[in-house]
C-alpha cells in the first residue's frame, strides 16, 4: 500500500531466498500462474494464504507469454499479449488484483497515483478500470508519448483520471513523489503508487525470467544471457531478483537508448543523472532511473559485481530503425523499437556459445508509424487499438508545478 517509503526511499525485500534445486525441476510442469505463486509466496506469505495468492495470480496472468525463436541463437520473450499490449500488464494486473483484495478486506477507497512515460499508464488504466474501491490518477508528459499511447491513456473515463503534464516524464515522477512525501496534505487518504517503484509490481516481473529459462532446452539453459530494454530499470531489477533467487542465467544486458546513465555507470562506476532526451523508444526516455538503486542495493553497491553480471548496450534512433528492419528482413520478425534495442543488445553483446533472450516489451502496433517506416510494410492494428482510435481524449492539462498538482488532487480525490 505504501508505494514509496519515507524520504522517497524505495522498499526492497530484506531477504531474497535462494530456491532449492528441486524447484527448478518441478517448475517444468507448472503453468505461469502456478510458477508465479511458487515464486511469489516467499514474499507474500505474511499477507495471503497460498490459495489466495494462487487465485490472485490466476486472475492476473490470464494471457500467454510465449518464447519465440527468432534465429539460431536468439529468442524473443513476448511480454505484450496482455490487455494493454505491453509488458507492464504483468506487474499492473498483479498489483490490481492485490489491491482489490486489500480494498475488499479493509473496506476503504484507494487512490493510485501513476507517472507514466507511456506504457505504464495504459497497463494500469486497463488493469484497474472499473475496479471497485479504486481510483487511478495518471500523469503523462505532454507530447512525449505516441498518438496511440495517448489514446490508451485518456479514453477510459470512469475511475481513471488523466493529467497531461507540461514537462518530461521525470517531472511527472517528481510530482508523484512529492505527493507521497506530503503526509500533511493527504492525511486520511489512502494513496498508493502503481509505478514500477511499487514492489507489488516489481516482484511479479521476476517470474517471467524463470518462465523464459524453463522454455529453453537443457543445452541452451547452460549459457543464457537475457537482454532487457531498460528505462526506469524496474524490469532489470526484477531480473536481478530472479538471479538472486538462483535463476541460472549467466548475464544480463542493459539495453538502452541514448539516455544512457546506467550504461555509463557500468563503464565508469559513476552515476550521473541527466535530463531525458526524446527518442523513438520513448518508454525508455528516463534520465534518472528510480529503480537503479535497487540493483545497487542488491549488490551492496559493488560496481565490480554489478559490472560482472550486467553488460551495457546503447542504440541510437538510426540503429533502432535498422534493428527493426534487420529483424524483419532476416528473420521475418516484427519488433517494436524497445524490443529491437533488446535484440541488438543480444546481437552485439553475446559471446560465441551463448543463447540470447531479449524481452519484447510492447506490441509493434503500439509504435505503428516507426515500425512501418522501418520495414516499409503496413502492419495490422489489434482490435483494442482500432477501437480506441475514435474515442475522445479526456484529460486535464497540468503545469509541472507541485502546488497546482496538490490543489487539483485535493479537489478530485
Ligand atoms: C516501461 C517500458 C520499458 C522500460 O522498462 P523499465 O522497467 O522502466 O526499465 C521498456 N519497453 C517498454 C515498451 C516499456 O513500456
């Protein structure tokens, strides 16, 4: 419920237990919800029974997550088959089911605040729409999300309120952080966050790393590297948690666009936040990734250890377009700009005997214009995206100013 800790601190498990050896044999027969329950029960047993958690997982993870072979050595883990067509559905749907259960148990209204660079917002909006006892306030940076993304953020109505912030994603994130820190203004209100800073979203993301691994052959499992298109570093933090739980992957690749604060840290040991720059892979346009401290925490801030486990990779917009094109022409695979950077991460940072898995984080149709430009072919829109095209935008413009935001919140929640 407490999205962030006091002083803007982030919650993190005190202990991450390593799984016993049998676990890795037994999970081969599991469905995704069963595997999720096995993995997450370690963190949830104080709050839910095993059966309650299994019910939550069964309702949350009701879409497929296939591992698709792209070429001899590289696979795509397609995380975009959920309702909003992006990987954030995994965390958002789990959190929605958990909060629904809490609201039910406590009988109190909950307000969820979310800063989004695009896909978080639509995942949260779709997951929480019409959920009784819960209201959602979405903040997104004006003109920094694609047209289709904006539709997904602003057309739901009902219990989903959208704010178009005149600033960057980092501004949105700061407004949300300040509201959480402002105990005085919101005393008596139940505020929570659905950003990737919420552990309720972070932990379930660890599950699909196990899921990917378990779909590979015995031989391939020996040398697996996983490339994670990264922006706010929730996804890669979850990979680190899976690794700490004993998932036998060899390495991760932090696949980044030119907002390369973390790749630079991996090279130099210096963490230098800076302003975000706009790119084609806009869900990764983050200049001061909130979750990266979690990776530092996990490895006791030991730069050498972190560097040994995570290799950096950076692609600019031209390389991203080229990556989309190559994947299409050489492997007949259509990727979105984020996934394409993940793929390039595999291609450029794998060693000879390794098998690579890149996380395909969004449906290519969410970035239709860029993808079509890159592959010179039209792609079809899934039904959900066709439907929202004609719905009217409902959002309120908001300056990147905490006092204005606070006033609005106090009136509207
Ligand atoms: C959010 C997002 C990312 C970045 O994930 P982080 O957990 O913030 O690093 C990558 N790709 C897509 C499509 C996203 O929506």
